[in-house]
């Protein structure tokens, strides 16, 4: 009776401060989500240790007999400027060979001791040498999906003797939520995890 | 009677306009005098994709149900499922073409044709996969020629994998405009064109699986032949237009 409706609303919300706070938080999250989703800032491939180990899901590490030496990683991609464009964001990987070395080192979670060849550490007699050639690496978005691909050719050798050569392809298609840096890094880690799993299976026959 | 004459007159005039517009050859040369000045051309292939992909048939439940969040979510999930399926199915074709570089083949053909044009010399070829303005600007800034010819192709399969499509655009920009260069401003280019080719395997295949086999067998022989043919046709088209 003659009550101001605005006053009624104010009174109601003051009675439920938690509801008001929840709505504010929800709006803030939605806004943050939209801002990240509309970002045009470039994305760089990162060496995120925790993320990679999480996505590998390796078998329990048991030390294998042979040590693996990464002899060389050669980037033979024709188009190296960028990895792709995700939403409005350009994905750069200026350090892609280093990123690949970093990923291959994760073979230690499959039980292999992995080192990079340098002038200080000459390969031992029983060491298995890996030479990697990167053929393709890219990411693309289409419709509501995001897909990444890496193709690498790996040569296995011991004591200067070529034991085998194989092409590995990793490919993953996921839902593209907000074209974020985490999503891009996560999908590339998962793609390379597929390659690592295949390499670890093949290593068993050479070790 | 007079009104009938007027009507005949209008119909005749309309037919005249229609036939004249249809018979005239559409010119893609935007600036003929500037084009005549161009003696050296750098070729830049702007290729966003590194491997072939397939189109996705978009789900349109939202359209039929007149909008709403739930149909949109259903559409998104159907599209994602189709995308995942397509990416998995296309792997044998990608493996068969792993050593085939479409950009390089296209560039080789274009450069050979350009050098047959008496007035133009093309020595330098560059490649970029950065389709944003910055990608074009970088290549443009590094050019020492009088003009840069940007060719931006796409090659992909239809959703059922039966048709190979090669589409794209061609733009020739004079380097004299320097820092004012804007790849999106068509008024700046002296020659602009587009291309669209299709190679169908519909007579040879009955299903998506057999189409995968058709394109990937013998190290992707059919696919390589089709892409090579399209490259040759694109190159001839460019040379013909620049030789006017």
C-alpha cells in the first residue's frame, strides 16, 4: 500500500547479501571469460612442466636399461612464421625445436634416461641416439573446434649404425572454449604426448 | 498502341544492356598504366594451411527452431563431433601427402609462367602462413622488386571427401606505396583476381571411405595430379592477365 517498489528491491537484496555477492561474482567471471575470449594478444608456446606431465599419463616409471641421447632436432617445416591463428590470436613458436627437445625429455616418465648431446657428453657405447626432423606443426580452429597436428620423423641409431626411421603423427581435436593460451599449450602437449607414447613403444625394441 | 511501342522499346533496351554486360570481358587490371610500369615482381605465397583439410557440414538446428541456447549447444556439439570425425578420417590423405608442398609447387608454376611474360621478371619467391595484415606487410617491406604478387590459395575437400576444391585470391601491389601499403585496400592493387577449381572423384567413389582411398592411394597420386593441374591453370591465368 503506497510502497515504493524500488525500496522493496533494496530491502530484499539487503536481506540477502550473499545472493547479491554471488551474482556480482558470476557477472565478473562471465566478463573475464568474454575478455579472454575476445583477446587479440599473441600466444606463445610455453615450457609448462606441470601441464605436460599431467597430460602424458605415463606408465609408472621403471628405469630402462638403455640411455637415450637426443642427437639433433631439425626444423624442416616450410612455413615457420607462426603455428596458426586461433580466434583472433596468432600462435608463435620461435623456439619450436627447443620445445620439441623439452617434450622428448619427457620420455623419462616412461623410464628412459634422456639427455641432449653436447660436446661435454659424448654418447656412450650402449646409448641409443635419436635424430628428430620436424615436418609439420600447426593449429587451426573451425566451427566450435580446435585442432593441432605435429608430424616428426625420428631416426634411431647406435654406434653410428642406423637402426630404424619412422614418421610419427600426433593429432588432437577438442572443443575451442575461449582460444586461450592454456588451451593452445595444452592441446600441443597432448598432441606430442601421442607421439611420445608411440616413440616409447618403439624404443622398447631398440633397448 | 503507343504504350505497346514504349514497352517494346524498354524490353529492347533491357536486352541490349543485358547482352552488352554479359559479352564484355571483365577486366581485373585495376590500374593498367601502373601495371605497364611494373618490370620486376616478387611472388609471395600466403598459405594459411600446412595440410589439407575437409569442410564440415554445419548443423543448423538453431535455424529451424528459431534460436535458443539449447539448440545452439546441440549445434556446437554436432559440429564438434563432425570436425573430430573429419580430422580422424583425413589422416591417410595427409600421410600420403606428407612430402608434398602445395605452396612450393604453385610458386614454381607461377614463376615459370611469369618469366614467359616478356615485360616482367620474377626472381624472388617467399612463403608465409601469417594471413594477418602483419604477415603481408613483412613480405611487402622486404621486397626489392617494383611490385609484390600475393597469391593466397586454399585447398580442401568437400564434407564427403569426394570433391577437391582449390580457391583463393591474387593481388599485385606496387612497392612504390611504401609504408602506406594496406593489403585489405583493393584500391591500392594494380591487378586483382580470384580462382576456384574443383576436381571430383564422384564417378570413381561411392563412400567417404573409398574417397579417402582414392585420394591417398599411390602416395596420393590423384591428389598430387589435381593440385599440380590447378597450379598450372592458376599460373597461366595470372600470366595471361599480366600480359595484356
